[in-house]
C-alpha cells in the first residue's frame, strides 16, 4: 500500500523536494529567570534552536522576533548560540521582526544573516537603560528609619531608600557606557557596511519604524516570513514551527497555588511594563 501511494507523487518531487525551513519564535521580554512560559533566555530557547538546526534536510532557520528587550547578557548568549549552530550546520539564518525588535530584541536579530521587518515594526533602541525609584522622602513622612549595614563601601550603591550619591551615579554611567559600547560593537560587526546612518543617530537609543530601519541599514528589507522565504526557496517551501515544550504547570507543580499565582501576576506586570514602552 505504501508503494502504491508513493506512485502518485510526481517524479520531480524526489529529484527536487520542497525546501524545509525551521521557524523559531523568540517572543517576550529577555530575562535571566523567565517563568511560567513567559519571556526569553538561553536555557529556555536553546532546545528549540538545537532542534531547528538539526532537522533533516533543513534549508534555513527563520527567527520570528517579537521582543521589547531585557537582559543584554541573555540576548548576547542566545545570539552567539545561533551563530555557532549556523556555522556548525552550515544553515543560513533569517530574522523577521514583528511588532517590536528593540534593544535586546534587536540584538537577537543581529544573529541572522539577513533581517526583515514589517513597515510598522518598531526597531532599534540600541542603548542601555536603568530605572529605579527613590523612597527617601516617603520614609521621612512615614517616620521610618532606614538601617543598612554593609561590608564594602559600594555594596549598597544606589539603594532606593538612601539619598542618591553623585559618585554612585557616575559609577552607574561608567557601567552603562561599557555595555552600550559592547552593543555598538555587536551591531557594527554584524551589519558592517550595510549601516547607513551616523553612529550618533544609530546608537542614540532611539527607535524607528521598519521602513526607517531599512533606510538606516539596520534591516535588509521589508518582508513577511512565509512570502519572503517562499520567494527565496520556492513556492513549495515547507515550514516547521519549533515550539517550546513544557510550561509553567509542568515546572511548578510543587508550588503552593497562591504563591504561584502571585509570582505569575508580578511577572506578567513586569512583562506588561516592558511592552508598554513601545505603545503595545
């Protein structure tokens, strides 16, 4: 029966089988401790990446990116793993930026050989940000005394319950400058002479639409994943979605339900704040 069914397939199917493209979604904020199936980090996405590059006969790996950024370390680790797998398997990588590929999200896109965007995508934010609160005045109004004991004069740097110190702010600026330079170097190395804007503009931390990103050389063209890759590999191209397994229930069965729900609510709020910076 099996041979009989195969006999109906055109002979050209065996000589020129449809191209296979593995699609890896990279969705959410990038965080060292993504929980409940939300967010991105190397530990969570590495199994999907390895599966994608190991598919028999795979012609390309497509990254479907929708991320407002987050941890620069995790973003860089994921990008490095993608490049290592691409070199090892000799498989090209294409990034497709959806709603947002900003900050660490754009860093993920840099792992691709080519970057495509939607005209309305938000792209860029090549910079470093630190945000916090100062509660000194609030403590005074409440009549609360702050007691803080450290070993090491910088151990409590930028403590939100202590007065801000000029030296601490300068130290933070130095840290941000180093990380920003790392990001700039990564962009320059990945995009090379495709970059068209000035360094001052490209690395200002600003964001652009997809159309503007193409004009600046941060992306290679406008395009949607399926149509772009069918144009590249043929109309019969097959797509294999590589989804992450498991989930928060599988990983968290031993937790108290109320504790789990509280943690999930906090993480959902943090994710919401990350997206809200870009009006989403």
